[in-house]
C-alpha cells in the first residue's frame, strides 16, 4: 500500500511530457488559423489580379478595332480568354466565365427601358393602355433590363461580369465548415470610344386593348 501511494504521488508530481500535451491541444486550432490566413491572402491576391485583368480587357475592347493578344471568334471571346490567360497563372484549375451587357448610358444599368408616355400615371409599362417607351436595346419589346448582350457599339456603356469558381489553395474545408471551392464575382463598367454615332433609340408604343 505504501509503495502504491508513493508511485501515485510521484506520478502526480511528474510534469514530463506536459509541453507535448499542451502543444497537441493547441496545434489544431493554431494550424487552422494559419491555413485560414493563407487562404484569405490567396483569395485577395486572386481577386486583385482578376479585377485588374478584367479592367484591362474592358479598356482594350472599348476601341473600334481592338487588338488582343488572345484568340477568339469575336471580341467577347477574346476578352474572356485574356482574363483566363492572366488570372489562370494563379487561379489554379479555375472556371472563369465573362459576360457583357451593353447600355445606352450609365443610368440605364439595371433599370427598365424609360417610359415616354404613361397613360394612367402608375409608373409602369402597360401595353393595353398604349404606353410608349424608348427601345434602348432596339429589340422591339419593352424590357425590365434596358441592356442587351454583348459589348455594344460606339459610345455604349458596357457592364462586364466575371464569375470565377476555383478550388481552395489549401484543404481548409477539412478542418472547418467551409466549401471546398471559392466563388467570386467581379464587375467593371466602361464606356466605348465614340468612334461612330451612337444614334437615338426608337420610341415604340403598346397597342391599346
């Protein structure tokens, strides 16, 4: 009994290995925090590079005969390929899609085509009342978004959107509840050069019932 008591007393006072145990308790949250910091830094770097490449591509496309270092069937495809070329050096295995919407003016972005005649004064287009609107995208229909797909023409305002999906640089999702992939959306807006007349959009009217 005395021997057992002595051994227990010695074990109670023995502090060998305490540092290893403490390190083991702290290691996982510490490493997770480090991985999170690296991941955020990587995201910030990719976002900055992507935004810069999108801005550069938009500026090149704003002239009458743009000259790109990338191939493409049209200017829109060349813009996307240029963004992919630049951003792809750091955004490893990323899926990048660039879309464009062109507008008559900056104030048209995200807004419906302007009403020229509002018969009942409700602020909304009513075809059956014979309301008239400015057909800014020239498609013959009233649209709640005044833009049209593509980079437009001279003096048009082009709204570029780049959607990016890429795997995380480090396996942070194995330690905390975050997706295995990163999604980013980047935007830029630019007015095309006035290399030709923009022209006035037609005014069309609904047919009263």
